[in-house]
C-alpha cells in the first residue's frame, strides 16, 4: 500500500518564528492579529497530517488579503512582506 507524502507545511513553530521576523519588519500587534485570524484554522487542524499551512492555503490567504484590503489592517506593502517571509518557509 502506498501513501501520499505530506505536503510541505508551515508548522506552528515555524509560524512563531516568522511572526517574530514580521515584528522586526514593521508589523504591530494588530497586524499580527489579522495574520493569526487568517491562518488559525490551518494551524489547528484536528488531523496531525493536515496541521499547518500548506502552499495552496497560503496562496489563498494572500490572495484574500490582496482582494479585501478594506477588511483588515495590512497595507499592500505589508502583504508583500508577509508573502516574502512566509513564502520562504514553504
């Protein structure tokens, strides 16, 4: 029997490190709260195999942020920074 290998994911530990990087790149607590809300469900999946943020989930989140600028606090430049910092982790 063959099993699919799990997709690369940003783990909770990697997420915490990336949050620290974002703080150093000009994000404030409110900005980070918006990011947390966006990815919280992905980080807390009930299945260990599905827990974390995979490439598709990440891309969907970034696309949502870009399309819905009026629904969160992140500027387009901060969205670019988020994509850069987290994109390096996947």
